[in-house]
C-alpha cells in the first residue's frame, strides 16, 4: 500500500520495527543494492533447476481474482510507461497472466499443471542479496484502528493528507517542494514536519493512540472504525521523500528490551505504558507518510486491491509490475492460538511496493487485515527464492 507500504533495512513487521536480523549461518545484508548495469533477474536455462510447481498447483484459491486485478492495471495506458523491465515487455506480462488463467481452467491435475507451466513459461529467479538467489520474505498487513474525522479528547492524533506543494516526478518519485526562488528543495523530515505547523489544516482523520499513527505509517494503510461503527480505508498517497530508518535500536536503548526480543507487540506494550515517549522515538525515522481516504479495500502501488497471500511488495525499480511470481520459502500461519512456520510454495502477484523495499533480496507478503494478520506478519522473517513466470 505502497507500503513504505515503509510499505532501509525494512518492510514487514519484523524487519521494519526491529531492523536487520543476524542469520547464524551467515550474516547477510538483504538490502544489498544491485551494481550499476546489473540485472535483478536471471533466466533459468537448466531444466533441472526449474522449480517444482506441483504443491502450489494444489491450492489456487483466490489466485484468479488476484490475476484479474493485475490485468485491470495492465489495461490502463499509463501502465505501459513502466515497461520494458529487463527485456520483459508490457505485453509479455499481460500474455503470461492470461495463459496462466487458461491453465487454472484446464482441468489438469497438479502434476500435469506443473509440467505445462515448466514447458510454456520462462522462469526468472531474483539474484537475491548474495547473487545466489537468497531473498528475505517478511510480512505486512492492514491494521484496524478506532478513529474519528473530528478531533476529540479521545481521538487527537492525526493522519495527514498530502500537501499541495509536494512535487513528484512522472514516475511518482518524491522530489520535494518548490521554494520562493522556484527551486525544488527536499521536504522536511518527520520531526520538523510535526513540530513546524506546516501540516496544520491537512488533518485527514484522528486516531486514539500516537503509536497507532506510526503503525499506519509503517504499513501504508489502515482500516478505521468510526464512532458509528462504519469502517473506512485510509491508504498511502505519498511520503516526504526521506528514506525509512528503523526505530528499534532507539526503543531498545530507552526501554531495556533486548534487540533479540524486539517485536511489534513488545513495542505496543511499551508505548502503551509510555505514551509520552512516542513522538521523540518515532522521530528517529525521518520518513513521513501522507494518506487519502477511500471506501474500498486497501490498494497496492498499482492502484488495485491487494489480496491476502496473493499480493507481494517488491522494489518496482528493478522488478516488473503486476507480474506472476512463485515463492519457495517458509511462512507462518495461525494454528489455534499459536503461530507455526511451515514450508510454503505458492503463486503470487507483484502488486505493491515499499519505501524500505529497495533491493532484489527483499520481498514483503500481504497477510490480510486485523490483529490476527498482524500477528502472523510479525512472525514472518524467512529466507527463500523468488521467481517470475513469463510466457515463452
């Protein structure tokens, strides 16, 4: 949700709030950028190295609807401006999605479907953070908070609309704002924006907790339950153009919570008892998010609704938008009251992005809405492989 979603070392609940995590077998920097002229995708030419799609073909529930959302995006003339991407054209992605829909309706069993996919699609693998395909998968979700369009004693912490003087490039990149001399200068960081009064009059909606405001900034969207019970969506509109910076070390230093015990739940519990510290601590992250109101479901960066366990967020400067992908990793799910990690293989659509997703070694999986989705997203921190499927 264009997550910032937010969608440095981070996106996804664990990564965003707790920063980079040390992997015992090898310390990897998952946000390692590509070198100049380097490609994010490598085409698999050895049939022995192609993924086995059989397990993923057993469960195609909700996939076709997610594919249709990508096709809706590709039907918009503006979508052609983002192609070709590493030789993959707009028509390549569109044809691939329609071909996969045909396979869904083919009546083949999973083994036969896998064979057809392997024969009719070229498979590209992300080079990952280490040129060996290692990708860190994290999770994000849509929180549900109470709020009000009117400021009250209970609801007094605002989410803001984008200022009119915010200047964007044609590709949506935030350039800053125009000063009195007509020059484009950077937009102020979070602390200055909050304290300067520059945003007075741009209040969109008010929440009841200052850290909930920050969670909405990190996730890039939220569902807000109004006093009468109606649910509305507030979604990402723009940022101030600054890079995301994790607040986890600052929280650890003031709270005494060890970094290896840091989590979104730990932060929520700490700030519930120490509300007065929120403003100073979250100001360590200069990135600030502006929102817009909508009545429908949360949308991704391609301006189409995101789908639980079918939408991913990646770096759109290096990966093709709306494309069909295949994940081979492990992901958590709720079993009773517990979150359990299982091996996961499945098809998803690249429909979202994040300000903190800045490399071929990062991918964020959309886990849904509400507290349970947040709990699962908060446990998502697994290495794996990310593939793109393009019709031959």
